């Protein structure tokens, strides 16, 4: 089996490669990553122990560099590569369109030309927009993205489905809930709260903090992606969620309790523009068709995750030291702050 994973130095991509190679060690796996600010060489520790693993430093928009790997033949492409932080998409939407739309189009075009047997597009529940107090997003829910990030992911999903309908490319799409777990970049809510709490720094909370998200441990997500890759029906969308709905304040307070820090660190700040109020995913389809459901309960998963950040302080301290801040300033024109 020969597969290409894009974005394999990022949070979810690196966790997936680690998960997949442990289960299929004989796989020839090509990891494509540009190593922008959230891609981290340290996330790929141990991958070289697998003889079929290869890392390629490349942009998914770089057709010249990627085409030889497609020409050699690929069983599957799994596209994790994405700009993914909503706040940054508000500041720099063009970057998100270039990676999430143009980059996906380039991969789809190459996959169609060279007959890739399966193209798995990793998407997000944010493409559905926002929910009220009741109900859950199904795979048939109309797309109604509210941020440039979500719109760019929705655009990529539609391109993927168009390539299936128009060219017969065997496309699969997964739309996942909020992930948490090891190796998550410190700008995201859970690692940000853990790190700020450990440093006894202010923890900013948008609006009233009562926005609701469905949380899933990254290992459950990786297992679901593996199952969809092998058992999904081409042309179909599969929601991946854990029915772990929590308000942001509930998550923050749980972390503060785990690390023994006071709630006085919380500071309410002006809400994000267009901030979606609630996400919740119906997962009946993936359960009935593929036989997958989440296994890691949120409380236990959060304890494991907080423990990982406590045990791996050099990992996140290196990120906050300035190396990635300078890279982002140089390449994207604004500076990444520690919190």
C-alpha cells in the first residue's frame, strides 16, 4: 500500500501517521508538509523508524514537486493540509483560500490525472455554520460557513465532490468535531488554557464563554479516518463526532481544576466576529455504515491531554520561544503571540 498524507507535521496529521504506521508498518507513506508555523519537525519524532516512511518538504500547491509521486502510483491521498485557525482567517483570508481551496484543487487534479484509487478530504463541522440550542448537523445539512476559514473548507469539500461527480474520482469527505490531544499547537483553546494556567497568565475568553463545541480526542478521530479510508463509500460525507458537547467555560474550568489554578485567571474579552454559537454532529451514518464510534470519554481524554502538556514542556516552550513567531512575521506579515 502506497499512500500520501499531506499536512503530516501538523497536529492531526502527525497523530494520524503515528496511528497508521503502528498498525500498518509496511506501508509506503509519503508525508507532504510545508512546515509553516503550525507544522513542527518534533511532531514527527520516530517516523523514520519505519522503512517505508518518507518526508517531503513541499507546498501542496507545488504541482512540479508533487507530480512525480502521483506518477509513480498512489493507492490513496489523505489531505490534512490546511490553514485552520479561525482568528487568523479573519486577519488573512487570502492565505486560507490559497492553501485550503487552491491546494486542494491541485491535489484533486493530480489525483484525477494519475488515477488515485481513493482521495480522502479531511474537513470540519464548521462548514455547516451554527446551531441553535437543539438539533445536530447531519451530512445533508446545507453548508453555511460563517468565517473565511470555514468558507475555504466548504469550498474544498465542494471541489472534491465535483471531481467525484464529473471525473469519477473516488472521493471521501470527513467532517470532524473539535479535536484535542497531544501535539496541538498552543494557539488552540485547550493547549492555550493549559499553558497559560501553568504560567499563571491571563486566559482570554470570547464573549460569555457559553459557546458549545463537540470535543473528540485526536486518537478517536484517527481511528475514524482509518475506517473511512478502508470502508467508506466514494462520493459520501461522514461526520465524525463524540457527542462530547461542552461550553468553552466548562472546558476551561475543568483544565484549571486539573492543574490546580484559580478561576481568577479567566478574563472575558470582546467576542470574535461571526462567532458560531454551537456545533453538534449526528454520527449515525458512520456508526451504521462503518461501525465506528468514539471510545475516549472527554474527562479521561482531557486528563491525558493535560498530562501530556505537563510532561512535554520543552515541546511547547520551544514554540513560544520566538522561532515560530519570527517565521510567521516574515512569511505572513503579522506576529504570533504566545497566548
